[in-house]
C-alpha cells in the first residue's frame, strides 16, 4: 500500500513539474508574435491591389487566427482558421473587392492569434493586434532635373532628381545600374531633391542607370537617367613573370598573409597573391568606400587632384594584365589606378582635404590610406613608406599625408593613386581635369539649384 502511495505522489509531482515548469514548451506562457508588412507604430500604408503580408509565430505553435476588416460600411471577417500548431504562419491578406478604395482613406484590421500552449489552465495564450491601414495606391513621383551629358567607360557622371510621395516618406530610394550596383543618392539643396555620383566600371561593356523609388505601401516608380555612353578600350599587357620575382615580393607577401605557405609551390604563391590576397584587399576597399558619410550635400567643389609633385605616370588606369609563367598563361588582374613615380620617399599631398577613413596595411597595396571628400568620392594612396595621419583624422587641403614607397606588391618606389565612387574605382584622369569636373559635376549641381529655386 505504501509503495502504491509513493508511486502516486511521484506521478503527481512529475505532473506538476511538467505543467508548471516555465521551460516546458507545451505550457509556455508567451503570446504569439504578430508581424505586419511595413507597420510602424500601429499603422501601415498599403495598396489594396496587393495582398498584405502578415507573419505569426509561436514557440508552442500557432492555433487559431482570426482577422476582421472594418470600414465605415461595417465589418467583415477575412480569416478564421486553425493551423494545427505550425511554428510560423505566413498570411497574404486579400482586401475586400466590393469597396472603392481611395488614397488617404483609413481602414482597420483586428488580428487575434491563439497558440497551442496548455498554459492558463489549458486555454493557451492570445495575442491581439489593432492595425490602422492607410490606403496608398499611388506610386512615388520622380523627375530627373539635370545630369551630365555623357559618361565614359571607366569614368563618372552626376545627376540631380526629385523624388516624393503623398505619404511623405519613401522606404527605398536608389539609382539602379545595369551591372547590379545600387548607388545611394544624397539629399540635396531642398527637401525632396537628391544628387548622385555614378560610376561605369571599366570592365563593364555597357551602362545604364535608373532612379528607383518605393513608398511605404510598396508602390514603385522608375525613371532613367539618360546619358550619352562613350566606350573606351583600355590597355592590355602581357607580362612574363620570373622565378626571381616570385622568390622576392611574391614570397614575401605569401609568407605574411598565406596560412599554408609551406605547402605552396611558386605558381600557387603567385596565384594566392594575385588573386586571393588581391580580392581580399579590394573587398576591404569596396566596403570602406561604398558608404555615403553625410546626411545632406551642401557645397561640393574640389580642385583637381595632383598628389605627387613632379610625378611621372608609370602605369595607367584600367590596364588588363595577363601574367604567364614558362610560356603558359597563369593569372590576370586589372590595374585600377594611376602609378606616379618621382624620387624615393617623395611627399604625397592631399590636393583636397577630407576624412581619413583608412590608414593601415592592406596586402598588395602595402601601407594604404583612403580619404573621403564628400558626395561618395574617395581617393586612395597605396605603397606608402610612411603615413602621417591616422583613421578618423581630418586632413586640410594641401596637407602632406604620406611618402611614396615599395610596400605591398611594388617593385620600385612609387605611388598608386586611385579614385573611388561608392565602391567603384574610376579613372583618376577625370578628377585631375578641371574642365571635366566643371562640366560633369559642378555645373550640374549649380544649374540644378537654380531649377529647384525656380530661377531657371
């Protein structure tokens, strides 16, 4: 008898632990989570021609969901359904078809979700969501005010445009390129106006760009930026590499950066440096230079860049280099800057001031400094021996920022000078040309201000 009593007590205790343990999922006490597309502070803007996406999730599983739509004419049930304990339920709510919707009109959705928990004396947990739905069936307004006349393959262009929406806010605004890059515009001059620098990569054979705007209801507008395209053929260099080259700089860099250098032969070392390491270094540059670092574009006017006094150009931008070893093609790369040389450890000048956003070793670029000048424009200085400024420092116009050198993948003392627009390396020659800068950038900005102000 005592044995039976003891067993009963154990069962009761075990049942109590099972029922009231907070870690037991079938008795969990968290209400379901309800997430609604584009909701902000209990309101969502929505185009009734599209379904409204609602996601409901729960640890113990979603039980029953009920959705009621209310208008001035009354209420109607959109959904009343049991889901049998699914951990996540995704709903596409279709709005009633018998109502004539107008932009700006408001409706109400009441969502009730129950889970399958046995908490609360087996009644489970309940979540309620009261949502205000503002009808927005109108796409954003877009208009390009002004743009550069042309863009050269490997070069840059600028544009100014207007973008607005009746809801007062856009959820997305960017310039979409034909090669997949999304350029970020900068608010410009007055509310509702934006400016952007565009870049056509030298390795892309064609180029197009369109402004894309999406509002909070998911309505999208798209309009092209019409530029005259000028193709350009860049130099192709065939370079035979030697054992001496691999035993020197290549082995030096492989020893510093490769994890398994002892298992590499000469060819593997070269491919590591020219491909793996180069790609990693260029990824760092792209990540740093893809950012727009100001909230609004005010005045943007810089002087032509001339980073090395009496420097001679010893390597050109866009050079497609094809490397061979013992007569067989081995690897390739693109030289995305200008190389300048003068005397050893010559002073490098920041022709235009800006913020130092990178100042560190960067593989093949050696001691590498990057400066931000505004409007998505960066300049890059590679192979330096010394660097006079650290990251986050502001350098003034004409400051001595570094000295030339042979760090990284450099055989002779020189400066690798690059210009980057939102992660895309472009022709430095354009940014050394006062006439091009005036016609392609400054005149576009100044004339756009006059259009915006109504004086042109």
